[in-house]
């Protein structure tokens, strides 16, 4: 029997070629539906961070890496930041090892399927009680991505930001010049968005808010009427003070039916065109603020009846109570004069970002050329842009775990290290990237009779040529050539790039193990990194179980249950241990040993056949 075999040369102009061979000459490596058994092999590390946890870089197909991370980090990730392929039609991303052509009628649905499979696993990694997913995208797929995110994360709160990343713009034929990209934020549980802070001179006066509402939704007879916020305010013409605050009137009552007060101007919440709006407070709340001195009247420059009313919001009133805003005097109308004490102004970020620090050319491409000179990577993110988006959600969480499974050049890990330096944090990043070689480079290498897997091929891949050298250089402060990195970091934290960071990182490659070799503990070294990662990727790693058990800084492993007493004693003497892995197929034995563990130590069961713990289903459902 003859079977056709298709080959792709890697040359975009060459197309596919076919040849035939006898089926008897084919060797079956794995059946289509066979499960996969992963392992991790360390390919190097940098240690400058003392007892800090390690950042992790994994060279792998990210779908399989995500499946593997479900064992180590399910429900434990605080933030996921990804910059996925934008599906522009350019030949710079792959799906199932085949390029999705720009004229492919199904390219959008293929991209969505590609993203959905990964987002569903990301959902399992995120901490449902407090976490955030951040995704960047351009206009080619932002609409479809938004719908996919809403479908996948109905429990999340989603917002989208437009960010200027290229002030001069990317010029395209017969299209608007693109200067921006979009960033989706999907937050879960108690996740809080931090305010932007601006240093100001101490003593700056606090801004008051207009009492009349302006937005269309606040019309008196709008779709959601609030009749308790439409009422008259009487201002004494001579003194400019509020003489009286009237009661709210029902929606069906016309304001003209309410009598004026002698010597006063009657104020209603009206737009200049006469549209009836509402006040920002109910009469009861306004009377209380007035008594406190947190309401004031401003006389206009026009006719005598041109008055406006402003007030301090509840947040600013709270700041007066906690001392961050102080009352320094009173105006003639009795309202308080309030100033800031701490010299810092906090403002919630807007949905439109125009920030010099977010320029991808200046602080992505050019910065990368300083860190790893003469090595090119297409469209790296601004280091400071990634730093900013992460700070909004993990800036107050110094032990956060951040995952990026489209890590590309490694900007996310670099940004996490910047955050750690600013506040002494111990945040850890997990970066997943592959070792893909560009289409043009592939064509050149194939002409040299090289193939994927050859060392002379792999040295040009993203992970080995860009990601690992970039992160190593960032920590050490030295380029791959051993020279100090030129230039300084900017903005939030300014210091020489040659200083590096006090951080640790270890690089891994995801392997695919033969089932027979993973049985029992014959290939324990290949799964040992998984146990270490689940325990927090810090301290010594247990690499073998020759004595039947071992206890490291953060975890312990018990394989020989006859050694239980010694194991428990070692755990009791190591208070930093958080996890105990117990290897057994017996439910009762596992439960009995779990009850004897020191308080605060989490028991995790490992079956005697490690295959049961680390099996990846090649046909895993995405639902």
C-alpha cells in the first residue's frame, strides 16, 4: 500500500511537494489520540536574588504549557498579560504549524479557535477571588476578541483602553495610519484598579464638583428617573449664601408650580438650553454637607441670577476625616477652604492613554537594542507600558504571580522585575514562548540543509536568540557579549541599566516523555520542576528520591511510606515548607499521613504512576 507524504519547504514561493512511500516503511511514533506526558528540562539559570522566588521561562508550544501549568498553578495566578498574534495577514504567526494566510476565508474563525482554546485554560489558572486578565490587540480583531472575552469570562468585569503606541503612525496603503492599539482588562472578584498618582505641591486647593449632573442618563425624565434629586435651592441675592434647600418634587409636578422665596434666586438643575437634569445629592445629603461647610455657591459674571453650586464628594469628605485633606479656613459664604496635605493627587486612569513612556519604538524596539544589541525582534512592547498596566492591579501585591503565555521577547518578565525593584517586592513571572524561527530565516536555513531540532537551526529561535538573552541581560546588566548595557531606565524608577536586578530566573524546555520512562520514579528528574513550581519556585529543588523522601525549603516529597516518621520530623523542623507531596495509590494511607502534617502544610497526592498526575490529553476538550 502506498501512502502520500506532504512536505513543506518553508519557502513561501515553493508551495507543498509530495512523495509516496510504502506504509510498511512508516514508523508509528504516537497515535493521533494518544495522551502526552510532559517533562521540564532546565537549560540554565541566573541567580542574583538571594532567597527570592525564581522567575520562570518555558520554551514550549503554549497550549501544552498551559495544560501543564494547570497542575502547578490552577486558581493561583494573580495576573495574566498577553500580547497574542494580531492576525493581520502577515506571515509572522503560525497556527498548528501552518501559516494563516491573509486571504484565508476562515482566518478569523481559525484565530478565534486558536485564542479560545488558550483563554479557556487561562480561566482555570486565574484566581477567581482576585485576579486580572490583560490582552492587547489592534483593530483587526478587537471586536471579535471582545465578544470572545465576554463569552469566556461572563463573571468578569471588562473594560477596554485605547493606547497611543506609535506617535508617528504605521502608514498603510489606502488606510488610516495606525497610531494606537487596544488593551482589554478583565478583572475578577475583589480585584481593584489602582489610581494614578501625581506629585503636587503641598497646599494645593482641592477641586470641588459641580452639583448639577451633566450626563444624559441624569435627565430628570430620563430612562432611570431619580425624583428625589430634583428640588429648588434658594440663594440669597445679597449674601450669595444658600438660604434654604427645598424638598424634592415628583416627576409629574412642574417646577413652575413651586413658589420662589423673597430676596432669593431659585436654582434648579437646568442645562443652559433649559433641559431639566438632577442634582448630585438628595436634599437630606446636601443639607448635611452644607452644615459641614462642604457646599459653596459661586456667583457668575453675568446677571444676578447666574449662580452655580458645587460640593465636596464623599471621597474627599473622607479624606478630610483621615487627615490627607485639611481645612485651612472659611470663605464668606461659610464653605470650607480645603488643601491637600500629602502633596499627592490620585486620579483614576482614563480609557484614552497618550503617554510618552508607551512608545513601542522608543521603549520597545530601541530599548531592546540596548539590552541585546544587533538582535532584532518585530514589534516588542514598551517596557514601561507593560509595567504600567501591571502596576494598576498588582502594584499593591508584592507576592503576585504573573503569567504571559505569548511572552515573545520577554517584556512582561522584565516589567515584573522593574516593579519588584521599586517596592522590594517578590513577584514572580512565568513566561512561555516557543523557539520559532521566522519564515525568511527558515528558508535560508533549509537551503543549508538544516531542520528544526538541529542546534544550528535552534540557535536562531525566539526563545534562544531573543527571550533568554534579554532576561539574562536585564538581570546581570550585561549584554550577551558581556559588556555593560548602555543607558538608563526612565520614568517611574531611573537608574543605570547596567545595574541589573536582584532577581533569580531559570530557563526550561518542555519535553514530551515516553510513558514507560515516566512510570514510577524512573524519570523523576523530568517532573521535579513541576513540584518545585507548584511550591512557589523558590529555594532548593528536590531532584531525586534515592532515599525515599526529601524535604527542601518550600516543600517535601515522600515516596517510601516506611520513611513517614523521618519525613514528618523533617517537616516539623522546616517551618518554611508549604506543600507535602505524598506518593501513594492508597486513599487511607494518604489521608492518615495528611492528618499528621504540621499545621499550614498542604498535602498533595502523587500517584505511584506519575503518568496519572501529568498526563496531557492530546484531544482535550475546550469546554
